[in-house]
């Protein structure tokens, strides 16, 4: 059914494409995509598929033409059923690091690399306990639910039991299948499935009581998974960084791996892929092992010790790795997506006041690569960590949202951005409280210190400028920071086009509240280029009422039931506003309109004012 003003063209755009991706290993991956999705989205699906999980650095071709990652499928002349070909691409130093990092994440299974970033013992999601731990099929629950409808009478049960006994006797005697044996075996199988479904993860679970740590703890949840061990150690080699003369020959990174067979290998990542080199712990020899040891006993051909993917190479070097890795991928494929994908909401400390003692906590296993994770993800100079968080957020919000596919893609990108921003903000807030981040204004009082790292602005939840001196001081400022996040959430829900908010996260760590926000373009430059055009920055002494900004606030006021009102500045001039004078609107150097300090977007309830703030009550 079309709304008023819509045409049937939208329904044509929504027709999905059935794509077939052919990989060099012979796998064929079917992908169903819409015209709004990009080639990068298709590559993401391919890299997450079990048959092609080994590929991370590749490109796609269609009809002999290499496809750009940012190209939308609507820009290609695709048939309803088209075929793409996957080709291995050359590595860069960054792609090599990401390939190793991705393999380490795959070996962890459902465990995220930063599971405890938000607390001492982050609350584990219950998604992994909804399905039966033995991995029964989903129709098991359906059988259990329909048990009441399909339950036969006691007489029928008796007849089936007799038929089942006769069938079993006949099977022992002549090994022939009778006509009555098939329904008996089906009934026995159904009974087993009903019994297994009744023994679900929430059996004997008391919902009115505080659950035990075995349910809350992320570590205990990971222990219940019993994921197979694929490799003993996978770390960056001590021969890094790559010498300059080897960089000119294509070397990007050196690795050290110890397999389950207790064999240690020194690996080289070059632009063409990974291969075993001839180095040892005491001698550097970057030449290929298959070439320097050719003809020796037990040494195979040179091609055996080289592969484009690290996964493929490890499968050749270690049969136990190949078996365990396939089992791990099968386990991941068996689980639901919500059990595998990391969600920030499920990584937050669900019960931060309920934690175990430090003596009961510690790393589960020795892993020298754990401390090298930052280098693998961000590089030697941490250049990959420098992200323009605000530009990313505003660009995502400006994505088209005319139909369902566009809105789903836009919301997916927003969720990903918020997840990554929240994790970065948590780490930065911890550094602020622990004194590991230098202040921008070290000469001011500690309550007024401001911090900047990785394009994220940090401040403490104190009344450093005495803005709330008459309202409660630091206690009022503590509440206002939470109200500010509530105001940002309200505006994000309204999603008014042309009106932008900042990424905001409030972190309480070791008794200190830290506010983390993305940076407004030009906020640290002179006030002439980034000025307050709506509201007041000095408690009403000067007030801005830009007509263009006032028009943008109209749908917000209508949705939140704000009345248009007039305020006067110190000079007596009148200004018409929709919001409180403390809500500030400014124009960044990027030309966008931003709304800040939204703690007065949720005014006190009128009934509360009339009942509590009367007479001598303040």
C-alpha cells in the first residue's frame, strides 16, 4: 500500500538481487542484497561466511571489471541473478595487521577482545543460554510447545508402546523394518526431544532472586562454551620492525606462531601473502624456508610454506589447527547472530555493585599477544586511532532514509559508531581519572580541567564555572550531566533533519563522573567563526535568537510540547526562543547547526512544582 505522494518506483528499487560470489578456494557464497547496499557490504558478508572466512584482503569483479568498495549495487547493471568473482589483493602494512587481528578475534569465538572494558566483571548477555547447551535444533522447542496439542490418550500411548516393543523384537531377529516400526521410532525420538527441551538453561531459575555469579559473569559464560583451542601462541615476532631493505622487497610484518604440535614457526607477511621464513629466536634470516631448505629430508615444496591467507597457511602447517578451527567455525555457525555479535549494551556492567574479590580474578591463559593487540590494531604510531568522531557521526546521520533499506543501513552504521565511540570514551575516561591524560588547562583548578584525546573532549562532572552555584553546586552539576545525555537521546529519537547533536557518553569511574563528547568543528578556534547563535552562554547576559535556528527548533518544540516564549538579555532586548536560555545552539566551521547543553530539555513536572515548591518550600 502506497502512502500519499509515493509512486510504485520504490517497490521496484526494493527488489533484491541474488548474487553468487565465486572464491579462489572453490566456494560459492550466495548473497541476497538490495540496490542501496554497497560492494563493501557484500565483502563484509563474504568475510563472515564460514566457507570464505579466510579472506580479508580481496576485491570483487563483475564481468571482468574491478568494483570499487563504495559503489552501490544500484549503479551497476546487474541482473536479478548475477555472479561476482573474488580475487586476492595485495596487502598493505595496515591490511596485514588487520588480517592478524581478525584471526585472533576469530580464535576467541564469541569473546570480544575488550570484554571487561566497562567493569570489573561485565555482565554476560543471556543470549548464549537461551538455546539448549547441547545445541539441539530449533524445532525441539516447537515440539515441546505443541506437546499439549499432540499428546495422545493413555490408551493410544499404550498401543504405540506395544507396537514399539514388537518393532524392536523384529529388528533384533531379522533386521527388517516393519511398517509399525517407523512411527514407534518417531515417537521415541520425539519423546527424547521433549525431555531435552524441558531441561533448558532456565530450568529451576528463580527470577525474583539475585542470580549467582555463574549466570552474571562473562568469564563463567565463556567457560561454559568450552571453545576448542586452535593454536598455542600467535604473536608479533621480536624481529619487528621490518628493516628498511626488507621493506623495499615487500616485507610488512613478522610473526611467531606455536602450533598445538609444539612446533614454532617464524612467519613473514609480504604484499603477496604469508610464508614461513628461516629465522630463529637467535638468528635473523628472512629468506623463505621452502627455498633455503629445499631438498632436505621432511621439507616439502616451497608452495606448501606460503599462502595468501594466514588461516590457509596455518591449516597446512598444523593439522590440529585445521580440525579445531573448523570445529570452532561450526560452533559459531550453530549459534544465533545475537550470541556472536558484540553489543555494547551487553558488555556494560549489569551489576557494577556486585563483583567478586580480586583474588578470584585473573587471566585465563598466558598470551604474549594480548599486550601486542594495541599495536596490531592501531599501528606503531597509533595512527589508526585518530578518528574524526564528529564528522563520522554527522555523515551517518545525513545518509538517505527514504525507504526501509536505507533506514536499516543508516541505523546499522549508527549502532556501530555508538558502540565504538562508547568503548573509546570509556578508556579515555579511565585515563582521565587515573591521571594518565594531561589537561589542556593545567593551571586551573582540578575541577575545571579539560582533556582532549583522539578527537574526544573530556570534562569532569563538577561545577567548575559555578554555573549551578545557586542550585546545589557539584551535586546539581552531577545531575545535569545525566540530564544532558537524556536530552541528546530525545533529539536523536526525533531525528530532525538539519539539527545536529554531539556524541555524548557519561562515565562514572572510581567515584568521579566524566563527560565525553565529540568535538564541534572549530570549537577551539576564535569565537567569531564558531559563535553561539541560539540561547546564552553567560546565563542570559547575551542571548542569541537566530531565525534559521529558531525554525529548526520548531519540530522539536512541537514534539516535546515546548511553548514559544520571550526572554530579555542584560541590555533589555527581547528574544524569542523555544527552549531554555541555557540550551545553546551554535554553528560549526563545517556549516552544521549543533545543539549543546541539553540538561534543560526535560523540565520539572508542573504537578511537582505545584505540590512541592509552594510556600516556604524552595
